[in-house]
């Protein structure tokens, strides 16, 4: 059966949709005949990928940004079948392909897919609270963050299309810092069979399978997508000025040496806020999408996904 491309035409300021006819011709020269379906709304890629996997597709390829990839992975995992996932990055941030050590060019992505090589990578399984207060389950491939991240997602979506990439995320992060509280968090985590509890203070806390988020922010330089663990980075900065003066260091990973930044590894983590008054402003970013808020529980699923290329 032909590979299935799940295409987000709104990715990269809708350039993915406008250029897809040309992209499809290049894809078919590299991979042979393919079928393509197009997302129409948030969450649609989950449905399309699940249907493709359940129909027996051996390869389901996400064409879009990290959010599209995340939805495709969720659809394939829900199907429970042997389908592989591929990725043609066409989004604004491009963070997961950075975590894979891959460039942004179409030809590089197609060469990886056409090679037929496969690797097993870890996934995170997340239980979180949606905006209506219900508990939801979700897989993620890259990073879940709480605090600044969810607000940044909202601000990036609201920006004009011409303010994209790193500049858009950086401006959104500074704007979010002005309204995001520094929260006290209850944290319970398990590492190598040992469980610990602690209280953290953070404006943003990230649970990382991949290394990058926010369009190139090197949040967890030590993170590997196939090492069976999650890297947790909590960032506490007391004032907006502190944030501005130190924010550039997150792009080279040197922020880990700043006072107020904590890091540890785990296989499972449970997080919640101590102060109820900050709950509604302490939002989640799940692979680039603002999906809800704390409390959350996350565990790593080693080697759960087969990735083509």
C-alpha cells in the first residue's frame, strides 16, 4: 500500500498548502506514488493518521510542523498497528528535526525517508487536565512544558504571519513572562526505581524527550530521543529584567549554569501547583500546542515508536 502523507496546509503561515503541488512532485520522484490527505482543524491529523494505520498503511508521513508530527504519532499509536512514522518538516519552529540532528531542507528529509532506514525512539505518555477540567491522555515526541510555554503558544498563533520563526517565539516568550507567575510546584519523580518528592519554583518547567523547543531554544542539551529517560529543566527567574539579560543563553544551552535553573533526569514525573490562584495562568505546551494545565503525570515509553529515516 502506498505511503500516506498527512499534510497540514496551514503550516508555515499556509505556505505548506500553497506549495504542496510542487512538493508532491518532488516527494513522488523520491518515494514513488503516494496518497495525501489534508487536515482541516486542530486534532484532525490524529484521525487521519489513525485511519491510515488501521487501513494497513506501512508508512504514515507528517508534512507540517512539530504539532502535526505529534498528532500523526498519536493517531498511529492509537491504531496500535505496525505502521512507521515519517516526517517532512514544513513548520515554523522545526525543533524536533533539530533534536534528530536533521537539517530543514526537503531533499534531506526525502533522502532519509527513501533510505528505508528505521530507528526506534522513545515517546512520552502524558495525562493532563484540559481547559474544561477533564483528564486527557496524550503521547508526545518532543517536549511538554508548563508555565511560559502555553502562553507562548497562544501569542505565537495570534501574531501576524510575517513574524515567524525564532523572532516570533522570542517576542512571545518575553511577552508571556510579563504575565506568567513564578509558581511553587509539587514534584514527585522516579529515576532508576527510586522515587523522590520535592518542591520547585519555576516560571517554566520542561519535561524533555528531545533537546529543542521554541524555535531553536536548546532547553535540554543532554536529551536523547532513544535513551529511555526524560530530562526535566526548571527555570526560575525573579524579574523580567533577569529574564531579558539571560534569555539568549537558552539558545546555546549555557542557561543550565545560571543560578535558579535546576535539572534532573527521570522515567516518570507527577507535577501540580501548590498555589491554586496561579493554576489558570500556568498553562501547558505539548509539542507546540497549548492543550491544558496542571496537574499532569508523564512517563517515558522506551522505543515505543518506529521512525523512518
